[in-house]
C-alpha cells in the first residue's frame, strides 16, 4: 500500500511561458504539509478513462471516490488529497473549495489545455497538472487529416457523392499536395512537435513559431511569436497548436490573415479564442484566405446563426481531435501514473502546468 511519507513533504509548482518542458520553481508557492500514514484519497471525475484511472489508483493503495455528478467533486474535496477531474469542472468555485480544505494538495486535469487554470487561478499551495503529452499523437493526426481534407478537396467529393455525381473536373483544378509545401506551426510543445513530424513525413517544410522555437530535427525555420506575421508569409498551411493565454488570445486577427498567402489554409486544433472568428470569416468571404479547418470554435458550439457554419471552404469538427477509442485512456493513465508516483514521493510532478504570477498573486492576496 502506498502511503504518504512520514516526514514533511514540500511539493513545488513550476512554470514557463508556453513550453511545458522548462521547469523553474515558483518562489513562495510551495506548501509544506505534515504527512501521515493514511492512504491517499483521490476524488475522480473524468470525462473518459475513469475506470482505468480508478484501477491505477487503487492498485497503488489509494482510496478512490467517484462522485456521480460534477457538483459532487466539491462535496468530496474536504477529505481528499487529490482531485482528478475534467477541466470542465475546474472553475473559481472549485479553487475556493480547494483553498478551504488544506488537505487538497494536487489537482490533475484530464486535458493538455489549462486555460481553465489561467481563467480561474490556482489554489494556494496546490499543484495543478495537465495530461502532458497523452493526446498529442491523436491531435496531430487530426490536424493532418483536416489539412489533407481541404488540400485534397474531400468536402467537395462528399457533396458530389451525396448528389450521386461522378465528376472530377472541378476537383482536379483545386487539388493541392503537402509535398514541397510550407507548414507553419504556431506553438511548439508536445503537440506541435508531433504535428511537425507528420507533416514533414509528407514532404513539407516546417516553420516553428514559438517563444523558444529552434531550427533542427523537423524544423527548417524558426520564429519567435513576436515575429508571427513574418513567419506566416511563406506558409501554405498554418496549424494552431498553442495554449490559450493572454498572449495567444486573438493572435490570429485581420492583420495576421492579411500577412498570409491568399490560398493558405488555417487549421485550429488548439483553442477557439486564438482566432478572431469575424476576421477569419471576413478573409474567407473576401477570398484573401484559402480555407479553414476548425476543431475548436468560440463559443462551442457555434450559435445556429453563426456564419462559420456556412462560410465557404470551412471544415468543422466538434472538438474531437484528442479522442481515440482505447488509446487515449491508456496514454492518460501512463501520464497520471508518473504523476501520482512523484506526488507520493514528494517529488516535482512532471506535468505541473505553468501559472502566471499575476493570477497567483490575485489568489494569494
């Protein structure tokens, strides 16, 4: 049975601008607690993989509580050491609840994205971790599929099929290849690197756009985010793979679209608010942008009268890029297994999310 260490344990919180790989302890954030000889108690409320995660936790001697509804997470938090939850449950109310119950020291999210933490802040002294690279391969595959669908005119082919039309004349003149194309990737963490590998395998030249982007491996050119418009100019495809932060929100606006090629396409598998949607629709309707494939929108779902539904050369999927039957559950369990082992040992949790000083300061004031 895994028990918490009998001595005092200090768990640090880490941060970085975008990349999840850089870990520097945040001064004044860690909390020292006295450990006891009781099993860890975990409140588990996940949108997928819950059975596998419950088995993982109990196999390590942890007590697991599985509230049937989201509201039950807050009720069970009083006697919990950790909360393993969907990001949909993470809000300001949950932060306040965790701060009222000092036994809570770790919150594990089911997603790679942590914009809910950016919005609501983090409880003082509590480590918040994300899903690491669990869904990176699936999201990268989805990004490639979306780009290929537009390049190879798959939506048009489906329209012809439904109309029982065997025609290729229009498709032939519009079809394009990723071979010898230039693909820009905005955000170059776990997902960005997986995307680069897949597009490079198709013969594309990869341009990485991120604060710490560097040439090497699959990356032929690298630009800091401050030179976004310069980086966009040669790109035939631009894939958004950055987290939603104050810096990335609205980064793809009218000026960004104006910097792109007239036939370039945008693929968004990150977060909807990174794109200024009215500016995107305007560029597509004006013919100054070639197309857009969106797995995420703002809001989700779009309103019934949102022009994004009917704008020409737009392909939508319903925020499903991360999903893969069985595979995602297994990969998420692997990530959380490493995290729970680190938590029990009093070590730094490998996928602790970066947190802004501003948001922490508000919560600590």
